[in-house]
C-alpha cells in the first residue's frame, strides 16, 4: 500500500483526474478498475471517482510498489534568467528577444520556462509536485521581450490566470511606431488568425472564427517621423498590438511580419534592429485576490535592453524610466 499526501498543488481536482496524472503508466481503464476493486481510499475511506481532493488529504493506493509514479524534477535549461520579482507564489522574469516563452514543438529545449524550471529545481526550498509543474501565466511572442509571470504552484496559477482574465492586472508595453501620434486613443475591433501563415488580420465586423480585440495607447514622445508609445493590452490575442498598429497606419518599427519594409531597412542599417521594437515593460496589479492579496497596488517594471534604450535616446533624446 502506498500513501500520497495532497498539497495545495494537487488540491481542488477530482480524485480520478489526479490519479490519471499520478499513475502515468496506468491506462484509463486500469485506474477505474482500482476504484471498482476498492484499491483506492482517501483518509482510509472509500470515495467515488469524482471526489474533490483537499489539501491534507491522504490517498491510500493498494498497488504494487513499482506502479507508483515517481515525482521527477524537470530538467530544464541551465542558461541564465533575469528575475524582476520573486516570492513563494510567483516568479516574474524579463524575457529576452529571440527566446520562446515555452516550447512550440518537441525539439524546443531552451525556452523561458525551461530556464525557470532549471532555476527553481536548484533552489534549496524547491519541492516538486506529483502532478503540477510551474507554468507561465502570460505569453510573449519570440521576438517580443519583457515581463512574463511564472506561477510556482497550482493555487497561484489559478489566481493569476483569473486576475488576467478579469483584467485586474494591467499589462503595459513600450513600442516605437512609424509616424506621428498626437493623442491617446484606442483600437477596438476583431481579429482572425491564419494558423498556416501564423498571421492575423484585423476586421471591423464580427465573423466566424474572429475574436474581439481591444488595445489602448498613449504617445510619450515623438519626432514627427516616429512615436514612442505606451500600450495597454486589454485583451491578449496573438500579435494583437503589432496588427493593431499596422491597421491604423502606424506599424511598429522592426516588425518583419506587419511592419513597413522601408522603415525596417532603415532601423536595421542604422540601429541593427532585427526584430520589432515592442517590450512588455510593466505589470500593475490593480486588484489581487485568492492568495495574492499582498500584491494589490504593486507594479513591477523592467528596463529596456541597452539596444532599445539607445534607439530611444537617439530618436527622442529621452530616457525611459
């Protein structure tokens, strides 16, 4: 007989779903057979498959020792990470340009989450879970840099995802766009994605497969040819900011997919810019709840990389704080 103690990372899920993850070598039918033959108990009592696990529960499994699924530490990538903020629940990281947030295909072995997992597993206080792996709460495109939140436990992941979904966490970006933007504004319409081309289109009317998108922005500095803009992402769709600014005639400089070719050549030759000037520089917790209350009102900022700060200085003679 094996015993498994349920922690906060495994709580609030059905008993059968936990066992499907815990007993990785078991087929689904074999797991339900354990229930039928009374080989699964919780706190020494028989429960149905849909029993909702609570922190502190003890599962008794009457199975062979070799059938127990071992908790293994993730391998990850040993390359360094830049930590913006860390506590027992969250890890806020500054993702560099060119790095995937998480694997897109089986061959992707060096991503931001891989580096975060390697960092966490080498901390003295890291305790791996039987069924939960630290996960990113927000995703940035490969060639967009900035703050990415990683939840260290299941409770934090649920809480952070809900805060983002309910728009209680403000996500702010900095970008340089072509043209002069005089006043603050917003773009609110619809977006549809072509999965084969990995490109989106902005639509003014709703149609099948399209999703609502909403972006707010305000100019910070302009030299008439280009404008430094702070962007608030209200919805979080793929390529939303890039496609929105292209749709209003102010494409982001350096954007090879949605940008202006002539402008991109200028910035490539003058500033060696090979990617879009778009940086997720601030997370502001307008509200916080469900274990993250202590973050209410807090804002976390990461500075622009030197390559982008140099562009700002030369274009606008203004340092971004």
